[in-house]
C-alpha cells in the first residue's frame, strides 16, 4: 500500500509506476528495482530525490542503473539492500530498508550506505529543486521473440506493466521482479497468459522476488523466475537470451521446468505441451 508521511515531502510507493502529482518535489521511496527505467520514471515525475530497491544488483549492475541515470541529471538517488526489505512494498522499504548504494548527489547530502531508508530520506529532503519532467528517454519495450503460425507467441517485455489483455494464451518474459506489488494477488499478472517469467531480484527479504509464483499456480499459469545474475532486471530480451531459471511453480515444474534451465528451453517445453493439448 502506498503511504505518505504527514507534513513531510516523503512518499512511499509500492512501484515507481504509481507516481502522480503528489510526487512533484517529494522524496519518493519506490520499492521497484533501481534500474534505468525506474530512474527515468522518477525524473519524469519531477521528484526531489528517490530511493529504490537494489534488486540484488545483478547482471551488469542493472538493479541500480537508475542511480547513474539520475546522477547525470543532478538528482539524488539511492537503493536499499534487497536483503533489508521486501521489493514491491513501499511501506516495508520505509520501515526496514537500509541503504546499500547512493549516487554522488545523494552522498553530498549525507545519504550513505548503512543508513536506514527513513534516515536517508530525511537527508534527501534537503535537496533543492526538482527534475523538469522531460528527462532523456529510457523507454520500456515489447519484443516479439518467437512466433509460429497458429501457435502461441513469446513476448519479451521490459516490464510486467506492458502485459496486455490480448497476451492471454501466449508466453510473456518480463524484466520485472517476481514479487507481488504491495502483496496484492490481483496484481500478479494482468492477463491469462500461458506462462510468465520474472526476475528473482536476488529473492531478498522474506523470500520476496518470487511471490507471484504460487499465486499464478492457483490460476493454472506456469511461472518462473530467472536468476538475477543471469539476466538484466528490467530487460525482457536479456532474460530470453541469457536467463536461467532460479525458481519455478508447480505448474511449471509439471512441464519439466527446473532451476538452471535456460529460459528458451523452458519456453520450448511450454509450447510443446500446448501443441499436445
């Protein structure tokens, strides 16, 4: 659940995609991964400063790529350790998060690794000015990576927010973390897809990073996460090209999915099972 500190320009969000007019000039603690697109959305929302989850940092340090992006714009930004708070839970980020990474503008304000997220937010509230709302583009994208006549398609999506109603019956490989936003089962996936793949974001506190898997099991959807060290979080094509599974739900396991399996092989098994049906 998104929360705001009374009388303070500090706003906690379950996702950076939840930004609105309240975020202008605020220090936003967004429990999304700290990738480049998260940084873009923070800048677009004209925040004063931002704190994310480091998502285990992962391949090519994609989990904190937004810090460098915002540093180029002069915007203070930090990321909490994924082992200190649940990804996808803004309230938990504010309550338990501990800073693991901070960009130069944040460090100059006294935001340093080891601080609580709440203390870091107080330092970041000293920042002057806000983004102008027109940052360099860092668009999320959908990519069709496999198609056969009359059969299910495989889409690589940089974010689960890009899932559409007509993705029902197809496979979606997302760059999003595998935790439920705010713990809400209704937000696990927006369509009755054939299979869904997420990034485990280092799994982290309370086993977060894989929370969508049992929920999707209940819906009969084969679901898995990729090891954050094998694919860049926020990059669906990276998961398709180099991702290896780290966790699978029972529906996926029944299709032969297992830890260490390449994403492409898992998708082949999903399509083969569909063809038999």
